[in-house]
């Protein structure tokens, strides 16, 4: 099994891995998103999350979940391929694909020490903030200013075609 495949875990496999990491004293950093059309903003965000210390878990929205959030025509890249790309990144220690409308259930399951979100949020506006705090974690805002987005890249591409 390739190293990248070892990083792609089901929720139950991830829960077991988190227990192992936590038992060995690791800090658990968690983040989530669609990660459709990976761009430099994603890389900076993930690197900043990893810089918080410990093991970085990335939960990506399933194709159904992305469509519900972003609309028809999205995602452009299927979940399995998005996960494969993320597992290839050195900063990422584990990836899981989730189908729920949000990650509150995963946060309850994994109880991360840190929930990292991008600069399009404030620590107070993170939707999962209350469940993170209730499970003993903290919220950190990381990455560069929100100057990049897959949606904007697609808009520019559509504009060029017209």
C-alpha cells in the first residue's frame, strides 16, 4: 500500500489513528473544506495549519456535499481524486471524506486539539466553534488573506470563454 493510500482513512479508521497519535502525545489539528481545484491559497492554508504543530487531519466534502454547497457543476474534481491529491502533500497526515452537511459529527468523534479555518472566518464566526470548544479544543484562523478561491478561478475561466 502506498504512503498516500495509508493517509486516506474512513472515519472509524481515523478515530483509531487519532487515539494512537494522542496516546503518543501528539497534538491533533483538524481542518475541512471542499478543496476543489487545489490552488496556492489551499497550500498556504494547509501549511499554516500544520505549523500549529502535531498531526494535520483534512476532512473533505463528498461530491454530494460539495454540490449542495456550491451548486450544479461542482465539484470539478471527484472526491477520490481530491483526496489523493491532498494525501500526496507532506503537510497532511490524514484525509477523510465526509458526506454530512458539516463536520460537527467528526469533531465530536475526533475531539481535535485545534480546529483550523481560513481567513474568510474569524474565531467567532467559525460554524463549528461551539462544538470545538465543548470538546476541549480551540479554533485558530490560519493562511493568507482570502485572495484565492476555486469558485473565483472557475468564474474567470467562464468569463474568458464568453
